[in-house]
């Protein structure tokens, strides 16, 4: 970051300065990522019954917003450079960008293993990937300036870096917001989950079905299952749990088992009584 910032100032390259600015957000993003992982490993408490898993999602959301804001700034600067081209030292710009490329390739390799399974790690990986692409753009711009004298290549390269960053950041923001709003995970089809449960022998009906993400890789489900009196609660629950684990990978389950006779009694109380409640024996 420091090398590209100083090099961008000395060579008058916006592409290098933009990449250095992106690296500055990387410093903050990686610090935020490490802090979230540390807090997320803390045990649950009586006031935080899920622990601090959601801090990872908040970190991913903040990283995405930071990337978008940085990209907007770069585009504004690139437009100004386009309107008023400035001299850029192409050779020095390219050499510094090559150094940045090497460092970013190493960082991307180290973060690649977990980025598909953890939104927080994905945010860190996207920051580094954006830097890597930025270094490539800076190298290309430097070569074009050096070989052909195309000063506008610096502005175009900066704008392209920003577009690549925004595309990745926007997806990260959408995914993190979906988790914070407890939306259904994108890789899970709620209708398929319901069908899997209702097709289980003995299940008469499903209601109040919810599937959400606690944190990256930690999906949860809650539902009410109605079944015949002839079916054992524990046996049916074991079958349903196994199906949900094998097909959807969901392990965190909260399922309320209800027999048809008890469900009917609870419905009668709710419709005819002065208060709407479910008798305690209607669920286990």
C-alpha cells in the first residue's frame, strides 16, 4: 500500500493511487475480518444466545459498503483525469504495479481456500482480488503510456478497476443483507425443504416453516409438524432430521411435533375462546 501510494504520487498515476487507496481499505477490512473471527469464536451468553456469529456478517456488509464508496471516488477522479490528462511516468508505474501484483497473488492464494464458505472471508478475498486486478490494470496502463503515449489509459484503467470492484462488492452486500434479514439462504429451495418433510410417511402437514442463516455455513430451521397419533414423535423426528441433514446440510433444527387431535383442540380454543392460546399438551 505504502509503495503504491508513494509511487503513484511520484509517477502522477491515478491508477496506482487508486490501487493504494483500495489497499488502505484492505488494511481496515482484514483487521475487521480478524476481529470478527475472534469475537465470533467467543462462547454464547445469556444475553447473546447465538454468541457473536453475526459479527462476521456485519464485517462482510461493512467491507462491501467500503468497496462501493472507494470505487465511486476512483471513478470521479478518473473522469477528472480524462477531461484534463496529466503526464504519467509509465515505466516506473508498471514496475511498481508488478510488485503489487506479486504481493496480491500471494494474498489471494492464502485466502482462496475459505472464501466460498464464509462471507466474512469472502469480503477479505474480494478486497485482495480487486487489488490484484487493479495491479494488472495499472501494468497495462503503464505499458500503453510508455509504448504509445496514451495518457488516457491511466483514467480508463482506474475506471475499469472500479467497475470490477463494484460488481463483486454488490453481490457481497446483497448476500450479507439477506443474512441480516434472516432470509432463506440462496442455496436452499424452501419448497424443496417443505416437500421433503411432507413426503415423509406419517407427516400430515407442515406450518410455520422458516429457514435462515445464523452465520456463514450455519443454517437453521424451525417448523411445526402435524402427524398421525399412531406415529411416535421421536421416531418421526429422527427421520425428518436425517433427511434435512442429508439433502440440505441443515443441522440446527427446532421442530415442534403436533398430533392431529391436539392440533384440532388447540384450533378450537383459538377460534371459540376469549383468548387465543394453545394448550400445553398440544406440543412436545
